[in-house]
């Protein structure tokens, strides 16, 4: 029988996500430099290849997230999570020893495959948490992401200053330590009687997994809201550094401190506020609150005349952290226990697909907005576009959850 929610298992999944995201974040500051070293200091070519590495990573997420989700629905969450942790650790060791750029690329591809286990972690949370508690549990997962990305790049920068390959060794050690810990601590969350009767390639491929999102009208609408959210969110990684440097003259230190502040605010919202506020206002209102705050935050970022005004938008934008946990909780209600992995995989696959399209869009908009030839200097255009897309997500979210409001 399935046991009630267990604090130890949720804590382990939290630690798993923190360590895995930490391992990903540790290599962010040094990977472009390592690529550049293979190219004898050709920065322009290194930037192109690093972009190709990022695209390949997102493509692996798109392909393998639904596959691992479907495998976990059939064979259980524990083996998928543990094998992914083991694979991620060995992969980072491979990249630490990579003798050529080709080997480094292979390592990055494997990293995209093994990191697709995040969808299985989400399914694990859905297994061990009752529906009315899921928003808070998913909030902890979001906080783990924020914590990992606050600590990871900072540690990676410090270690990379000692030796460019050292962050890869540390990332591999973290992932392998997490595998060893889980081998002895992590119980299975999906009992045999609640698993899928068979494994289906039709459900496990990206397009097949996305058909699950069409199985229910509200589920499909929420998937659309999620796609719009992720599209808007890519404005930050695509243009943040260039935008703040161009408009406010920020250097690497100010950018790093600002990103740390963003991560800390995100952790506070998802780890503290979500668990307390969502039970009071409900998942639908939490979802709409998150989107409204996100639209307001993006608008503040795009209109801020100075760096101080930009920072004033940080706490507003942080409230967007209500969106993800509320969305996950609402969507998980519409599928059976043996489809939770497929649902999480479909969501990850959809966000990865958006990740193939959105960065280029925002980069082009930003370039256009500061191009002297255009004659209309508006450097915040990419942020304002993100605000408009988030408003569209807010309108769609209000529409597709009307039935939820009526039943409440």
C-alpha cells in the first residue's frame, strides 16, 4: 500500500534537486571558457559553439523527459532517479577529463539526458503528497532550483579560478554522493498496483506525451498557460546581462549580486510563502497572483530608468514563484497515479520546446531595440514583450480555471 506523505522522502527529493541543480550551476561560469580554451582563445567561435551546446541540451530535455516519465510510470520512480543521478555524476567526470571539444559535446548531450530526471522528481512528489498539499511540496522543489542556481554559479566561479576543470570534478562528486545517499535512503513511491500495465513508446515520445495534455480541456489550457509562462521567462537568461550592462552599466560583480538576490527572493517565496498562502487563497488565485506579479515585474524591469528601480522590481517579480507550484498542483489533479510521470515529462518536454524558440526571439528584439539604424531607442523592449506574454498567460489562466473557481 502507498503510505501517507513522508517528510524524509520529500526532503530527499529536495536534496536531490538541490544537488543536481547545484551540479548544473557549478559548470555554468566555466563551460564557455573551457570551450574557448579548446579553440585557442577564439571568443566569437566559442560563443557560437556554446549556444549549440545549450540547444543540444534543451533538445535532449525535449526528447528524454517524457521517456523517463513514462519509464517511471511503468517501473517506478526510484530506479529512474537513482540511475539518472549515477549517470549525471559519471558524465561530469567524463567532461572533466574530456580531451577534445567533441568529447565535451558528448558529455553535454548526456547531461541533458540525465537531467531529464527532474520530471520524475515531480512525479515522486505527486505520489507521496495528497492533492491539497501538493502546491507546498512543489514549492519546495522550486525553492531547490533557486537554491541550486544561487550557490552553483558562485561556487563554480570560485573553483574555476583555481582550475578550469575543477568545477566538473566537484559536480561529478556531488551527483555521485547523491546517488550513494539515495541508494540507502530513497524508498519507492509508486507501488506495483498503481503502475502502468505496460510501457508504450507511443506515450513515451515527445509528441505522444503531449497528447496527454489534450485529454482534458482544462489540462490542455493549463499547458498553454505554462508554455506562455516559459516563453516569457526566457527573456531573462537571453538578454538580462546585455540589457543591464547596456542600460545601467553593470559589471560582472553587480550582475552576480543581482542574480543572487533573485535566487534568494525566489527561495523565500517558494519555500516559505507558498506553503502558507496557497491553502488560504486556493491554487487558482495563487496561479493568477503569480502571473500578475510576473507581468508587473517584467514591466518594472523594462521601464526602470536606473538600476535602483530595477532592483525595486525584484520582490514583485519574486511573487511569480506562486505560479509553478499552483500550476503543478492543478494539473496533477487531472491525471491518474500511473500518469503522473508522463504528465511531468510532457511539461518538461513542452518547456524545452519553448526553450528552442524563445531565446532567439528575445535576443532579436533586444538587438532591434538598441540598433541606431532603427531610430527608436527602447532597450527594455524585450522585458516589455515578456510582460505582454505574461498578461496573455494571465488571461488564459483565468479563463481555463473558471470551472475550478465555480466548484470552489
